């Protein structure tokens, strides 16, 4: 949900369109089975809203619901089941009504960081950080988290011309934990505290456990 919510933040800030974000994060881009807005319209925006409202109550700013998602829910745009969500259905068309809602939210100063930048790394940063926190808080083990994300969410990562099944912790090790930490610190400085790195990430980088390149990160790699 933080990953999906971050996509909505990018949309309401004018960083990219829903179609652009979906294309970048989907099968031909980052590697997910579908982009975040196609997924939310399929799940139902009412479902997404209620989950995020609960997470917001439990975790505060780290899980604060994007204003646009709440506005779409209140407007009755619930996704494919109501024929309109982030897209207009059944043709999956760009929505001028969503554009108008974004303009209103921006004019009413309910959106921070208008004109921000969208990157795949920005969306993945909040997902990775939740995986780090799950390990740190002993919610689940490293292998369990990765297996759950691959088999349950269909997580794949495009590496060159290939789609490779890997979960968030293996993916972080793949790109380098020092690089992930730097990205998150930069995002925290540019945007909000929701990107504050989990202490376990800072600890591993401080100990030289940088991922696959160093032979040890969240997993151990043999040369």
C-alpha cells in the first residue's frame, strides 16, 4: 500500500500521468505484472482507501493517505466496478475528471511538493523500507518476505532484457544497499519523513554489508 500510495502522490503532484507511471512500473518497464493505477482500479479504490485509513491511524505520517485517493473515493470513483477510478472504464481512458480533481487539490493547497519528479526508485523506496522494517521488527524473515512478494504479488524486476523474479530484499541487495540508502536520504530531504531509512539499513551499510557486490547484505552470496 505505501508503494501504491506513493504513485498517487506522484500523480497529484503532477510528476507524471497515470499512464506514464503505469508504463514505467509495468511488465515492459520495471517488471510488475501491471502498473499501480491499473492495479488500484482493479482492486477498488474504496478498498485501497479503507486500508490506508487504517494504516494511517496505526503508523501516522509514514502511511498518510494521498489526498487524491481520498477525493476519488468521496466522488464515488471506485475503479472498474463503478466504471471510473483513476481511469475511465471500460476503455481504460485518461480521465479529465481526475485532472480537474488534481487541479482543485493543488489550488486548495492540499498537495505538497507540486511539480515533483517521478522515478521508479521513488515508488520502490517506500516498499523496500517496509520490507527492511519487517525484518528489523521480526515480523517475518528475509526469505519469507521475498517469497511472499514473488509468489503473492508477482514481483519481478527487469534486468537488461530479462524479467527476473526477485523480492524486495534480494532486489535491494542487487542494486546495492549503499545506493538504496543514498536514494532514501535524498528522497527524505526532497520530500517527506516517510522516506526515512530503517535503522537496519543504515546499520548494514555502516558494517560494509552492501549486498551482492560485497557478498553479504540481507542475504549471503557465494562467489
